[in-house]
C-alpha cells in the first residue's frame, strides 16, 4: 500500500494525539494524516462560529495541501465520524475510496443527542443540569462553559491537553457539528463506499444500536462490535482495533485499486 493515505479526524476535546499514540508504529505501510480541528490542539483558534462548513473547508484545504493522495481513506472517532462523513460527501468526484468509523454517534436531532448524553454521561448531566431539553442554545452554551468537566470523558493521558480547547470552540463545534447535523443524507451519498464500523457494545454516549440500524444500507461495510469495549476502544482495546483497521485498509485498497 505504498500510496495509501488515511485522514483521521478526532472527536470533541481531543487532538491528533488521540490517534498518534495507539497507531504509532502499528500502521502497515500507509501514511497517516492527523490534523487538529479548528480550536483544538495546535490548530488556530479563530474568532469564528466553528460551523460545519468552516471545519470542512479547513479539512479540504489540508487534503489539497497533501496533494490529494490516492487512494484516500477518511476516518474518525466519535464526532470525527460525522465530520468524515460530511467531508467524504462534499469532496469532488470519487476522491475518497473508503471510510473508517470508530464509535459512530448517529443522532437524528438535537433532542436525540441530549436524551442520549443525559442517560449515558454523568459529566454531561452535570454540565446541563436544569437546562430545558428542548432549548438547544442553552444546552450548547452550558456545555461550552464546562470544558473541564467534559475533559474527564477522555482517556486520562489526554485530559490535560483537552483543556486547551476554548469554550467558544467547544460550544460552536458541538452546536453545528453534533446537535445541528443529522448525518443520514450524507451517509446515503457515500453508502456504496467500503466502510469499517468498529464499535463498543458498552458505549453509552454513542450507542452502537443507533448506527447498526442502518446496517442493510451499506453493502460494502464491515461491522465489528467489541462486546467489552466502550466509547474509547482505540485506547482500551488497541491491539484489536488496530488489527481491524489494518486488515480493512489492506482489503479495501486492493478492492479499489
């Protein structure tokens, strides 16, 4: 796989280190492109709204800067799956050859996000205590102000770095890329691509059942459910996750080649 590249997009509050640690030295000949999203890590933290389009424009510019590597696979973890879906659907032509999704958070509305996170995350319940469930603006403003509480959701080694994310970036990204983004139309656009859906059965903030419901719609997808894994399976089940990713990319690159 000498020319294969994978663009991996991290989730809320994480940085490129979410992938670089577990994947370091474990990839089989493909090139990793690991950006920090706007407002995260070492990336710019502009006075912006952090809309979906702003994130996609930055990611598309990065991909162009990398020379449009082919075959290009895009993947992500958690909210990064949503950005990967939107980016793959938006890129021109057939540039994207496959998708790798870890803990895909498929929600159909802001209220659906709120109900699920309230049930699955103590930190989210604390951050949104007393906030009306139907008031998306209040929900997002509350979550954006609670960066330190949300950082506790990450693996311990990544929590300190997460606190560099400004509340405005967290609030805007969460508002536009999670609460206001329903991925199904873009999933329909990329339904024929090779996909890997890797999920933890114990994931309470992005329940596997929500994306598994669409399993019949993706004819070229591989579905892997780790029975004893949760939302951060790349860190808790590194060996299994990396082996699945490597095997999928090898098979899909032969298929698309």
